[in-house]
C-alpha cells in the first residue's frame, strides 16, 4: 500500500497536474502527458494485434481438433444401399504396415487396420414449424444413430465412436443411448444453429418441449395448390396442424455439430419414414373417448351419440359405454368405403369439435407399442471413420481405391481431403507461431526499455533530488515499475475490450496461450522497466542533478 501511495503522490500527481514553470496547458501536455497517452496507444495497438493473432490461431486449432473428434466430419462418406454387416467387413479388408509405411489388403503381424469403424446411417430432410405454426422455408437434414435394444444387445450395439462423441457434446449430458426395447425413443437432438432458429435456449430450458415438423408422408403444399390456397407458405391452421404435422420431443442440444442439423434414433426414423405407425392420418378400426374427472352425464352421453351420427354417419357402430360411464368405444364398420373417414387426423378434428361441448373429454387410440428390429434396416449412407494417424492419411488414395472397388456407389472423400489440407495449413501456422510470438515479445520489451529509458532521462534531476533527500533506490525503482505496469495493464484491458467489441468471426477462441501471453508481457514489463529504472536510479545524486531539466 505504501508503494502505491508513493506512486500516486510522486508520479501520477506530478505527471497529470502542471508544476511550476509549466502553467501552459499545451506545454504541460507535451512534456508530461503526451508520452503517457502515446505509450497507451502504441501498447494498445501491439496488444490488440497479439490478442487477435492468438485468438485466431487458438480458434483454428480448436476447430481442427473438433473436426478430428467428430465422426460426422472427419470421415469418408459412402452413398449407396447396403446392410450393416457388409460395412463391418471393411475393417478387416485394409491394413497399414508401419514397417514399410504402405497400405494394402494383406495383413501382417504388426499391421493395424486402416479403417477404425464404419457407421451406417440414414438421412431425412424435414421442414420444421415456428411457434406461430409457420413453415421454415429451408429444409434441415436429420441423421440417424444406432441405439441398442434389450432383446439383442450383441447384434444391435450402438456405434461406440459416435456414442462417445454425442455423449460428450450434449448440453444437458442426458443419456440418449439407453436401450430402446420395443418402445421407440421419439426424441430429437438439435444442432446449436437449429435450436437457435426454433427459439430454444439450452441455458433457460427447464422442460423438454415438443418440436413440430411437416409429416414425411403428407404433402401440404400440393394440397394447398389443389385447393387454390392464396399462400402455400401461410401458417397452418388447427385442422392442417392435426393432419399434416408430426412431432418429436426435444431431448438435448449439441454444443457443436458438423454434418447435419439434428439427430434421431434409427427406430424413430424407421416408423417415421418407412412404416405408418407414426402417420398422423393412419386409418384405424376403433378409438376410445374418455373422461377422467367425472362420469358422463345422461345429457353428455346423448351429445356423444349425436356427435358420432353427425360426424361419421353410417360408417361407425353405435358407441359402447362401459359400466362406469367414463369411457366409451367406437368401432368402424368393416365395409367403410372412404378410408379417410377412419383416419386418426379426421377423428382428431372431429373430437376437437366435440370438446367445445364437453371440454374434459379426451381421445385414446390405444395403439400397440411400435416394434423395431435393426436387422430390417437398410442403409443409404455410411461414414467411414479412419485413423487420425497422418501416415494413414498420406495413403488416402489407396484407401479410396479400395473402397471404390468394394462399393459400386458414390464415394465422397472431400471431408477427409479438406481435413488433410487443414492439417497442412496448421503446420505452416505452427512453424511461424513461435517466431511471431518471440518476435512480438521482443518488440514489446524493446519498446518498454527504450521508452522508459528516454522518460527517465527527462527526470534525472527529480530523481537526483529524491535521492539527495534520502529516498532509497529500491523504492524509486518500484515506483517506476508500478508506473510501467499500470500503463501496460491499461493497454491490455483496452485491447481486450476492443477485441470483444469488434466481431471476431467463426474461428476464434481464448485458451491457456492467452494467459501465457499476458504473463510474458507482465514479466517482461517488470524486467524492461526495472532495467531502465536501475540504469538511471543507481547513479549518485550529483551525477543526476548535474543534468537538470
């Protein structure tokens, strides 16, 4: 505290307020303030440039690491039609020989597999709905992942690399890969971008809301064109929402996702796109109406019967009321000529009208639990996740030749080739990083030494007077080191503030390199300012006073 107090009294007060002989404001500014403001400005420019360089460098390194860890981004993509077994055989078909550093189909004692894992998956493009039931103009790609089931855990294992990556990148850390059994996990994981578009903030979510999207088996645009709708992109009304939409529960949001916009399980995809189990307009043979809060009164029973006659006509049998009068069953006749009458969406629309008269009545189809067998799945895409060893990546041409020989289908290795180029670019940046870092630090310390040496040359007379009055050299050196640290600290704070305010772009991050950078600056500031002060202050008072300014 005494050091800081002395600094304020002898340095700040002296430099920021005119002294005798310097009553002219401009003269005082030139002689006392200019070097302070100039030093802050120059150091601000230097520190801002260093912070931006380190932030961009760290961001690119972090992006490369995230790409390498992401099975959806650092893999070769195959488009075709195949089963899981045919892909699993690829791991036993190509090997890398560390001895002669070659890739071939011949296995040896020291050879390692060139392909770590094969991930078959399917993809569906969905149109999501806004809160006001308006339709997204863009479609979003939803990928499938394998989830094990309890009935055949050995045959239906989850893809371990994808499971590990997704589990580590979830915002909530929930277990998406619990066994599905026969019940389908009707939930969805969103990418950060899609979650933001849908208005979901993972940091403020206490529940898992429903996500609505257009059903894959219905075409609302064609229906609106046929009906001469004035705007095919208009928000859906309640009837259209019942008929043309499907839903999933928001399970979690990824911290980072490259490769798609959302993730669902294979079982959900199987029934959403291949079967009619989750079809909103699936025909049914019967349905139930139930009232849980009380029994149906005689007048309400009469309303229900009349509603069935008015809405379904002669296509349905008279409702059967159970003895407790809280539930009734409706059975469609076997000779219903118009299938659309007995669809779920048509029944839901009718029940909506009934609920205007009996608000507490609910609909139940009592569907069977949808089953799913992984052996039935046929895949149209696959990611081949190869080792991150650069020696294997150097033989990527042999790997792609092998794959093209095995699959008569489209092979996309652009992602891996981009990753290889990205690595080469990062190696070039690594080569110049330390040269830049060391050169920049030397530039800063040189500026500090030169500036403070010239500054103290102008204060030789004052320093000599302080020493002649008994001030110790150690205290004077400490005062000027404190002045240097304050100027440096102000410049660093301003540089960080400026860097925070100016947009940085996608590839930018802070890490331990930034802390090391600041520590180096502070240490070298102390060393540089200390050396400058020591060079002047350690002289005898008569040597300093003789050069009075």
